[in-house]
C-alpha cells in the first residue's frame, strides 16, 4: 500500500464524486461551499454514507485505533491552525508543522499518546508527515525562498474536501476528565450549533498552544529554521489567540517588514502583509468594544508605502524587475485602502504606482499601466444624488429583485452592485461617519458613491428602509430634502436628549426622507418623490486631499487671489490697472482656472435649499469642469473665500469643523459662522483650510503637473 503512494485519498475523492453525481439535494446554482456542506452533512438516502465517512477511511491504513486517532488529531489540527480565509490549503514549512505537533504531543490531552506511537514504531514527528504523504493526505514540495541558501520542506493538504474533514473532526473533540475524546461517530451529524462552538474552542486552543511552544523555543534559543513560521503565521496566530496589540506591534515593526520583503520578494511580501491586515481588521471588528476605536492597520499600510517609495528612490532605472514589483505592491496597498473606504488616500497610492511605471517608460497599453489606470478610475467616485427618472446618470441595482423580495432575511445582506454600471456598486465614500446635531437630536452620517464592486455595501431592505448590514445605517436623502440634485448618505438612527413637538416633526421628516422603493428593473427612488431616483454626479466633486497628494488642485491665478485680498469693489471700479481690469471681468474676483488640470476649472451646477433644518439656506456642490465655466472668487478681510459674479455672496465651506481627507467643499449662503471656513492660499498655488493646513482642495482626478 505504501508503494502506491497516495492512492487511498484519490479513491475517496472519486467515491465522493459518485455520491455528488447521484445526490438529489444539489442544485446548479449552489456554490462550492454550499455543495461541500450538503455532501458532508446530510445524505439523500440511508443507503448512502455521508462523504465525511468515506474520507474517514483514508486513515484506515493505520490499524491501531489509538494511533489512527492521533493521526486524525494531528491532521485536523494542521488543517485548522494553518489556513487563512483566502487560502484553505497553503504550503506550510515543516518546521512550523513540527512546532504545532510538538505542542500537541506534550500537551497531555491524550493519555498514552507517546506509547501508542512507539508501539507503531514512530519515534519522530517527521515520520507522521511522511506517512500522511504516502497515504495521500498531504502534498510535499521543497522550496527555496529568495533569502534562503537551502531548500526547505513544505506540506499542504491534498484536497479541499480533506480540509472540510479536518474541520468536522475538530468540531467533535471535547475534553472529558482532562482527555480528548471523540464527541460522536464521524457519520453522525448532530447539534451543529454546539459543534461550531467546539470547533472555535479547539481552534483557539491549538493556536494558543503553538504560540506557547514558539515562545518556549525562543527562550531556549531554539529559533533555527523558524523564520518561515514567524513571517508566514505568527501575526495571524497572535490575532486568533486574542493578542491584537502584539500582532499590531509586530506588523508595525521595521524588522518584520524588511524580513518579509527580503524573504518573499517585494510583491509577494507585500501581499502577505496585506493578508495579515485583512485578517486583523476582521478580528478587530469582531472584538471591538468601543464605537470610536480605531484599527492601527492604516498606519501599517502607510509604513509599508513609505518603505516602498524610499526603496524605489534608491534604485537605478535599470532595476526594472524591482521597480515593477514596487509598483504592483503599491497597487495592493491601494486596493486594501479602498476596502476600508479610504478612497482619497488609495488614489494617491495608485498615482504613485503609475509614476513608477512611467519612470520606466511603460507604454499606456502595457498590462501594469492599464491595471493601475483602472484603479485610478475606480477612485474617481461620483457621489450619489437624486436625478430625474429619465436621466442618463440613473443607477439601477443588479440584485434589486432579490433585495426587494428577500432582502430582509438574507444572511449577510444583499450586495448593492449595479447593473447600470457593470463592475461597480454603491460604496461608502469615507471610512468614518461625521457626527451632526440639531437641537435635541444627534446622528452620524456619511456620503455614498459609486466605486468598484469589491467594496460594495451589503444591505437589508424591509420594504421601506435600505440598511447597511455592517452598522445598521439607513439610506437617506440629506436633511430629508426630496429635491433634484440633493446628495444621498447612510445615516444612523436619531438620538434625542429629550423630545418635544418640534423634535417629533424633525424625526418624521428624517423618517420620510429615508423611505425608498425598488422597481423591478433595479431603479431606486424616494417613495415620496417617484419622479426622482438615485443617480450620480457626472463631474468629479471638489473635496479635501493631503497637501502632497497628486490629486491636489493648483490654481493658475492663486497669487492674484492674495494680491487682491481686502480690495473693495469700489476701489476696483475706480482703478485702471491690468489687475483691476481682470477683477472687473469677474465682478471683483479671480477666475478659478487650474494649472494642475489644464483646461479645467472649478464649476458649479445645481443649488438647493434646505426646507426644514436651515430654512433659507441655499447651497450647492463644486466640481471639476471646463475652464470656460469656471467660477470666480475673492478673499475677504476674514479670509473667507467669497464667490463673485453670478453667484455673488456664496461662501466656500466644508461640512464639519473636524476636517479630514475626503470631505466635500461646497458653496453656502448661510450667514451662520459655522458654515464659513477660513482658507489660506499656499505658496505652491494650493488652498488649505486654516484648521487643517495639512489638507488642500483637490479632486478624485490626478493632476497633470506633479
């Protein structure tokens, strides 16, 4: 049998295939995960053995019952401890596997475990791995990493079904009087909810055991050959054991970053770090106790980016391979930032990657340039607003029928992917909501836009409200205003310190402004305004970006804005200088033409008036558009940016005092000081708010002159 080297598992897989072929509960639309669950859990006929029982026979080569049980335990622990969400069957260094099995061997959970192995003439843990390989349970390969002089032995599970076997087996192991015992016969599927609890308990216990064993080896200075474990698994095992602070510190350490890049290469090393970041954020969200708690992973991304850019600047142009990997690594970091709704920052990363490719004279049609250009375009978010039903900018949901019919009960929610814009979806435009208050009421809100479907919002729908499954926020027309051009957001439920009649009216307006109806073609419209529907702005909005962002707006006549500060309109009329003639042409202001985006300027379109919260308060969004339509402005003695010309008297402002990258800047005619920001014109032609001089005005479109 040993000579056949692994014929037992393929036989089991073929038997499982025959079972799948005759299984009546399988449907063509089922995913592979659903099929695996159906196969492993419930047989169609009493005459058919569940697949898990078939796979269990792969261990029948081990004739001693206790030894066979030990093999199943070691195999299951290997499957569960060494897997990630994006890879169930990774290649694992033998020294990492040995670390786990040594921890199990010395744990004392099974009495006579060593005795049974000795009786079976197994004196080394490596013999167990070799036997599993010969039985067809594990694949074997020898790999040489870039920083290693010798090849190392790696193993992985032979088939996805065997990973499922390991999960099922580990969910049926419980401690009884200090000993692990099989909870039930492998063919008996009972109490799945309790099994899931047991699985999680064993998984966390085994992960903690390998950490303890690693620490023991480190204290005894037995760290030789454990480099692969440290770089490939240590951060993940720290997270899974609840040591989030330690995992974050490790990922932020310069030594870990350098070793990861040095060992796995620039692109693959970055890919490994990004995988850890995703796992950390998921674990962080599951264990969060404070609503305002922040994940440290954005700082990890920033550290990696700074390292890559510094490394790139030290390379010669001839180092094409390394520079290409740096560009691709920057793309990976940008994608991760998109996943957490940091679109302005991700756009900067993609622009940096494009610069790297252009520095090597890559053609515009080269695969790398095409790819990064696609991601740059995906960051050019168009915020969602109300448009006419016949507008070419109307949005239609891809799964609108599912959301409207079963959206309330669908586990995890339904994706707000768009059929009107294939490959795109409704996404959060910012990673952190803004807190608002009015009278006795307070709530949080954040704008939504159209981005890549990878970042799609998952939602539930109860026939009236569309809610984000992550935080329970509901879709909402800003300030409850049902007018064409009004922006849309997701908002939290409203909280009241106390309730009076005016507050009840306020709550009713907000509730009515949150009601939406979904048509059969995927169109979403306000229930109280069926003449309108969700759509997008066809121009990029003006918003705040980092002062060194390639997307910053550099104004062509910025110095003139400073020179004309404080000059009254009367002085302009009585003066005949070239400067005064320019001011007369724009009614006392300077045209907002851009040198960063040639041929373009800041323009405005529709304006709307708040009907309840701020009666008489008219405001409008600002966009990147043709220079012929560019607005003009001046700075008054209070350093407010005041528009002139046809929009005379409107003030540029942001929506919050706590300004962050990604917040919109718009025009307002509200005389309240909180709607007026103080701006400075910088020496490089950019404009910054006084309270956040690390930010400047910009767009979701990279400029042409960096």
